[in-house]
């Protein structure tokens, strides 16, 4: 489907009261010229986890955004780098479909009966 066909379909859905269309935001890295203002760099760190329990849940997607800002006003001028690295969580609840890891294509493709139990050794193919 061409981009204009997607846009036409989205407009038809938006016109209906039962639908709402969400669009991707355009990525911007420049937010203005700092001029002669003092500029510093800062970072925002974000992590996605499988839950909130220390010791049992895992961090699955760390993210980092480095940006430049004016310390006097807090105004942000430029995004310097963005880093995110996702990894599929391991599921300890064999046979359950509500586990976040079961949405991972490699796990979801195998029937529950063929999944290796957590205590079983890995085969060379895995």
C-alpha cells in the first residue's frame, strides 16, 4: 500500500466516532540556537523492566538520551545521542500465555509442550 493510501484510510477512520488514529511523532534534534548562552550536557536514563520486584524481575530495555541545555533557563537546544537496546525477557512461567516473553517471536513460535524447561540444559542449536 502506498503512503497516500494509508493516509486516506487514516482519514476515513478519523472521521468515524469509534476510532482514533495515532501518528508517529517526527523526530527533532534541534530546538533552537543557544546564541551566547552557557550550554551544558545532561542525560536522561530510562529502563523498561519485566516488573517491580528486585531479585526476580529483569531490566529488558535500557535507554539513554544525551542533550544540551541552558542551565540558567532549563531550555533544551539539541539532542546529542539516543540509545536504546531491547532484549527479550526469559519467562519462568512455562505454559502461560500472559508472560511478556511469550510475545517474543522466537518463544511464541514454539508450542508450550516443546519449550525447554528452565532447568534443562541447552542444546547446541539454541
